[in-house]
C-alpha cells in the first residue's frame, strides 16, 4: 500500500505542426493509503493520460508524482511497484492462465518456482478462476479474461493498482456483478487503487472518492454523495446523475428569479448569496414533485411531452412555455403524453450557479440540515 500524491501534474502533447495540446492541466490529488479513487469524466478529459503518467507509461511535462513521499517522475515503470489493468486485458494469447499470471513475477522478482506457483494458485482461488489455470485466453469468456487480468496484477502484491476502464468490454449484467467483485477484492486487499471510467454509475458506486475531470482540468475531488449533492460547479452538477440535472437560465429580480416562462421566489438566505449577475437555477429530476392542485409559490402547470417508463419509475419530459426539463416520478403514477400536470420545485432541493463561471453559488439543503437541533 502507498500514499500517492499528484502535485500540479501537467501533460502537454506537441503536434506535428508544432502546436501544443494540454491534455492534463496542473492536476493535484492526494490519494490516501488504501483508498479507492475513481477518475471520471467525458472522453478526452485526460483521465487515462493521468493514469498512464502515474504508471510511468507517459512522461510528465511538469509537476510531480510521489509514492510515500518518494518522487517517481523519472523512475521506470517496471520499478514503480505499480500494477495496471488495461481496458483490453492485454493477456498473452499463446500462454495459459497460469503462465500469464506467473510471467510478471518470473521477470521482475527473484521468487522461486514453488513460491510463484503458490501465489498464483492462491490468487486464482480468490478470483474464482482456479479451474481455468491451464486454459489459454482464447478459451475464456470476457468476464473470465477480465478476472485473469486482475489476478495477474494481484499476484504482484503492488503498492498501487491502476485500472483503465477494465469493465467496459463486458455486458451490462456482468459489469454490475464485477463492480461488486472489484469492491470486495479491493477492500480485502486494502491496496491503494486508482480506477478510470467514463461511467458515472461505476464512479458513484465504487469510489471512496471521485475526481472529476473536464478538458484536462480537475473540477472536484470528493465523496460520490458530496459531488452529487454539493457540486462545486455546473459541469459537475450536470455530469453526475442520470438523467442529469435540469438547468434554467435566470436572473435575480428582487426576491425572485425570473426566467423564460416562469418566475421562482427565493428566501432571503439564498438571495443574500446572489448579485445582479445572470445565474442558472438547477434541480435534479427526482426532486421535482408531481402534485394535485396548484397555487403555491413553487408550483407550476406543465405540459407532458414524453413519458419514458423505466419500471419502478418514469422519466417524464415536461414543458413550461418554451422551457423543457425532465422529472423522475414513481412508476405507478399513470401519466399520459399531452396532459397538463402540476409540479412543485421545492426550494430545499435547488442549486444556483453563476451563469458565466459555472461556480456553485448555492447548493441544496440536505435532510440533516433541515432537522431541528437536539434539545
């Protein structure tokens, strides 16, 4: 295990014409010993490049990467005590599972054959692939190959695990079961792990903390629930959550926000955080309530455009004037396209962002904040 630190790490690629592309821009992350950190973001955000720099597969333009206070910028990949699982699994097709798992130990350690055999067999049993040791990768399913790739990393007993979208080649059901399996293994081993994915479900369910990148810039590092309920900016708010947060362009007029098609009254504790700059009102689909009747400050008549049945819930596409948004409601609620419904946008659930910078000016209140203090 190892405490891993990225300090203003930057990676610049130079094109053939001499122009420069900043792939990672001064990223700083402090990863605790034994922590499961997930790097997440859209394609091209710099997450895989960051992982490859930690592994030593990509040079660093500036900044430092440290393991237990030892700077490893110029240490070769093979000497970093780091194991990496690739998206493609990268198994040797001509070798058996046993040979694939043994290869790294044979090449990089002075362990004896008996010790290597014992470690491989113990790891294979942990991964549930002990009966596959004499098979070759071409005889295995995608899930079995993924377990072999993980096992090959585990036998090395590294200080840090790096995983680059290892579940992306699996079907949805297998991905779900392997998420649970990966969490179990990481918890059992207690090894510092950095996991790259573009799948926010993986990020939310697997990580102790998640680091969200966009355009090579680190947007927020926090627990999954903090990123969900306390996004630092509009990008994080829109990226985390499916369906994503609804956004409405507004402007402050006295004690209310005015937008296209509706106005939204605000309490003084929120207006005190705002000035005359244009803002964006945000609310998550699941926080929008469908109610009977109308007339309250935060209640509006909305037209139902599309209903997407999901089983236990429905995603309902709505419109107020020209403003469109999505509400997620109970699946037992019967709603039909074209009808008019009454919705409530509760003030305790709203977020407000600066329209120009995207900075969060106000985040929703959580239940514990609304509870009365103990007497």
